[in-house]
């Protein structure tokens, strides 16, 4: 009988703990600042409001099941789109978001302000915003920036991997690609930042080069975000943030939204992928000959050779390590979550899609984070920054 009571107590503790993390997870506002589903919708003709498990990393049902209350959808096109095409393509993706929300008025709502966002959450609707991933989509035209804002775009990543005429990217700065203009922001780039501050559109420093980053910090009057970036010290790739950049964002009262891509979390992942590609060199080269972008090629391989890619995935603990690192460096007020789901071909094991978000809360609890800390990481830190965009800067 005594052994039975001990077993019962242990079982009760385990069940209580399981209930605890789920209760906490669904209690608070979970914000994901970067999801690329709209590109899938346009390119692959998949419907967000259908069950896409096994096809995509996101859909409406799984997003709600995962506890996401606020989703910022990425508006993306690559460097092949420029003047005369990039702005138009971006609006095509925005049209898709409006169409999806229009079909599902009871479960999702496009919001334009902090007040509208909070009301949508209270009404149990997915609050939807958008962010332009790449300044090339304004085509060097501030009127296009204003147009995006009117349509609900609430952040812009100043560059993608490709630089603009006014902002250099992390990829091209680190690869020392010849630029017509100097590295960093030029006069027009500084005007872009100024106009974004005036509008209340968040300046996103993910993807930007270091020189651009420091120019942003020197010129912005509002808190910035890194919508989907991780820690360089743990995984030294050009897309991640170095310690001095993390400190600068914290000093700016901004927030770093940790990216879920395996290659930005695990310092060994890209080397493993390189070895894998060598084994399939002929196939890789044929895709390059067809002028397929590298990210498209990797996505193709991940789907075709699923088991091999599965073996390369890092554990979920590495994502938590990146959160831990930022917290220990600058505090818990400056970190959040920006998955990059449906824009990445590999994520940590046990984190297959948006439905698996509760596992992050469970992991944070196991690492000793308080309920208040978890509330901040899940979304409160980002909401603070979003709310601050509408406030006038101090004189």
C-alpha cells in the first residue's frame, strides 16, 4: 500500500506539472513575429484555413491549437524582384492575407494598432499583422512605404540577403560584395528609418549588415526589433547577432525574436548540410543550372530526403540555449520568438510546426523560468515595443 501511495503521488506531480505548463502557455499572449506562410499561399496555392499538416509548418487550425494569439506574417520576395515588380508582388501577398482573414472573420482579424490587437485577443481571434522582409520592396519610394503602412504592415526588414541602394545586408557585407554605395545606410536610408519612426512602423534589423545595424541604432528614435535572429556567439553565422548588437538592442529598449532555423541555432548544422549536398552534387548542380535560389534548393532536398534531414535536426534544447544566452547577457525583457516557420527547411526536433509551441513553454519551465518571465518571452516584450511605436519620442 505504501508503494502504491508513493507511485500515486509521483504520478500526481507529473500530471500537475504537465497541466501547469499548458495552463501557463494558453494563459498569456503568444506572439510569433515572423511566419512565411503567405509565400507558400502564393507560390504553392495552399489554403491557410485547411488542414496542411505534413505539407506546411503552419495553418489556421494548428496555429490556434499551438496557442498563438498574435501572428505577424512575412511579406517576402527575393532579389529577383526589383523596381517595377517587387512592390506589386508584395501587395499580392498582402491580398492573400486579406482574403484569408475575410474568409475566417470569426477566428482571425487583421489589426492595425495595439488597441485593436488587444481587442482581437480578448475576442479570441488570431490578431494578424504583416511585416515586409526586404527594403527592396519599397523600390526606393517612400510613398510605397506609406502604402504598406496603410495596408497593415507594421515592420520592415531593411534588407533581405540582398542589399538595397540605401541599406547593406549582412550577407553582402560579410561576403564583401561590391556595392555602388558605402556599407550601411546612406542619406535615403536614414530617411527611411525616420519615416518609419514617424509612421509607427517598427524598424527590423534582422538580415542587415553590421554597419547598417549601427547606423540604425544611431538614427532611430523608437525601439527596434530583430524579428527572426539568434545568437552569433552560440552559432557564428552572418545572420545572427553579436553580443554588442544584443546589448545595443537592449539599451534601445527593443527586442530580439529568436529564429527557429536549425542553421541559426546549431553551429554544426550547416557543415552537415554541406556534406549532404556533396553526396548529391550532381542533383544540386542541375538545380543551380536551372537558376533555382539556394533556399529553394535546400527546401527541395529537405522534402525529398526527409529522413536524412531529420537526422541532422538539433534538439529543442538548443533553441532554449539561445533564449538563455540573451537573458543572461541583457535580461529577460529583451527576448521573444520569431519562428520563421514556412520559410525554413529545418527546425529543432519536436518543433515540427506551430502546433508545437507549448513545448517551448514546457522547456522554459523546466529551466526554472518564472511564470512572469515566460509571459514576457511569449509576447509581452514584443507588445511593449509595438505599443511604444505610437508614442512620441522624448525631446
